[in-house]
C-alpha cells in the first residue's frame, strides 16, 4: 500500500493533536486541543519571532542559499517513472554570523530567484554593524555588490576565473571592492587571497544550512508560500 505525502502530513498533525491531548490528560489540565485541520489552516497566519543573541561588536556575515523540494503530488509517479517536470522547489537564503553560527537574516523565495536577487532583502534585515560579508562566486554580480557596498563592510566574494576589471583606475566614480579583490588575486594568487581575506569562514554558512535541514528536513509539505510560517528576527534576549 502506498501512502501519499498529504496523508502522511495529516497523520503527523493528528499525532501531534493526540500527543497534546494525552499530556493535558496526564496533567489534568482542562484545555481544548485544536484539531489537526485547524492547525493546518492556521499555518497561513502564523508569525514566528526569533530572539537574537547579544552582539558585542560588528559581525562577519557569511551568505549562502539552498533548495528545498516541495514533497506533494506526483512523487509516486516520480518514483515509478523517473523525473517529472512538475517537481517544485523553493529556496532559502541565509545570512549567518560566522563567529556564533546564528542565523541573522533569512529569505524564502521561489526557485527562480537567484542568490544575488535576495541579497538586498537579507541586508535590510540586519540592524547591527557589519564588519565583513563573505559569499561564494554565485554572488559575483553588480546588483549584489551595490547592495553590499551600502553597508560599508568589507566584501570577500571570489571573482570568476574569467573576470574582468569593472572600473579602471582612471575612471571616475568610487572604486569597486571587487576590482581590488581581483587585482589581489592576480598578484598573489587565489589561494593566498582566500587565506588573507578570511574567505574560508564562508563555509560556515553551508554548515548552518546542513544543521537546519538535519533538524527540520530537506522537504516542504505546503506548496504555497503563504501557508508556511513567516519568521522575523527581533530584539535581543534579556
């Protein structure tokens, strides 16, 4: 017998409802437990506020993104007949404090949103001083640098292998940090630049995504973005 993903989702909510009823019964607490269908509907209106860890100074943010597969209709067909064009993905973009592993900002988007498109939204969520921002080569785009330059932070993004200087020394306007990074790579080599710039700390963003998927899973049950809890980052804990 094959059980659909929706049936599994309903069974999980029913199990949570039964667990809460059992706990209330053992504690002799006279409280009603919402039904599993009520919990499912309220997911579209739930908002979660996460307290921030106290910070003593400017932070070094590392950026990364990862995909989450929407597990729903069509999975049986995929298992039986292979890949299907209807498989749906969502992306989660994170800004992580490299010293503590804290997720400082997060953006959930459709699969078509590129990594650099989410950078302005990530930066807008950060209300603490930023010392440095590190990301992989997927963020080596003008839109990304424009959003990061406004923070006044040191930007360590490795230019692509065939990268060209955007603005030469005799040109008017403010110089790009990217061009300075590219000149340093040409002079000293990519390996030395990564070591001296602290770029290797960027891998901690991948570690944060691995922890998140380990705890919450790598798939989503709801196909619509409004039906997923919205998370915001607010004040520091007392």
